[in-house]
C-alpha cells in the first residue's frame, strides 16, 4: 500500500507567498494532470456478528461516495474535493482531488443486503453483518 499525502503550496492574491520555492519560480500554474487514484488506509475488525471496515477518506463528501456490491465483491469509490481558500491560488500540489478506490471479496457468510455505511469527518465506517445461518449459536442439549 502506498502512503500519500495532500500537500499544496498556495499564494495569497495580495502577493505574500507561502513557500520560498514558489518565490524562485517565475511561472507557476496549477497542475493540469489526470487525477490520482489512491487506495485508502483501512482498519478491519471482525466479531461474531460480522465485520467492520473503517476507511480514511479525507475530503470526500457523502454525495461523492459510492459503495456497491456486485456478486461477491464490495466496491468503495470516493472523490475528494479539497477547496483552496478564497484569495489563494495553487502554486504546487503533489496530490490534488484524489479518487479513492478499494474493493474486497465478500465471504458467503456475510449478508451483503444488510451492509450499513456512515461517513463522518472523512472517516467511513462500514458494518457488514454475518448472515443468521453463519452466526455462532448455542445448541441446547436436552436429556432423554
């Protein structure tokens, strides 16, 4: 997994640069390269009731997030939008508005129809419950 960070150097439109490197550059423009695809960092927890996935998706809002299942696969895709403060112009960026993508194989034990998702402050929490048939259960022993 590749770790990425979003680093942007901006210039205030009143003329004060944020970076010394930017002062040395005579012509600096915002990059016009294709968007980067990034694999988000995730924590995965398993319990008797199912699996919880926690993904770091900074800059992704709920309307730019897609979670879907196809067959036995779970797909997560989110587009980040990192706004530049008013009065600033981008001079340099290493990662601008990335697209986060990740996919997983789902075991037959998981109930894909009951997956729930919550997004808060750039952190996605997915809960994938086990099917009732796959959950551990206690079997009552009767005496004859």
